C-alpha cells in the first residue's frame, strides 16, 4: 500500500472515529501531496516525495508548537503537538544522535576536514548519506561540534 493510499484509508478511519486532530493532520498531508502532483503535472506522487512532504509538515508542526508555547498560547500548541503525533508514524525511524555522530566522524575523516571552514565539504556527503534518516539541524550541530574539537 502506497503512502497516499494509507493516508486516504486513515482519513476515512478518522472521519468514522470523529477524530478532529487526526483528520486535520491527514487532510493537510493529502492537500500537500495533491498540490505537489498538480505542480509537477503527474497523476500520483511517489512515496519518496510523499515522505518528504510529511517530514516538511512535521517540521512545521514542531516549529509552530514552539512558537505558540513561546507566545504563551498553550491551547494552539497542544493542537499542533496532537497533529504532530498523528504525522510522525508515517516517517521512517530517525537515527539517534550517537549514530549520526559516528557517520559524521567517518565523513570528516574521509574528506580530511579540520576546521569549521571545512563544514561545507562535510555537509554535502552527509546530507546525501543521511537524507531522511536524520534531521539536518542535528547533523549540522554535530558537524560543528566535531570540527570545533
């Protein structure tokens, strides 16, 4: 079953269960996928692109929740966190910080990076290798830490 088919099935289940937060989160995903399909002029978006769109929505939800919490709007932050909980299961399991650190150390040794000026040399290969498996901000943070040693 493709990601789109799974989302459509889950939308039906959420409608039957009258789960408003899940329904809102899944409709946002379906909308993003449909917009991508019309933008590209294709009838169906690949699972890879669908997962990238879901990851983008997850990041948006996390950022929004942080902003709402910062602005003292816990009611809106709770909505974002609830929707986030329904979106995350669609994403592949993310690598932990220690796993990412090992890969970063390997790449740093491979490219011969020695200072923070070499960060760009490291980030290209790392993003290619860890794309979808780890958050870019985490990768960047670890590279900075490793290069500043």
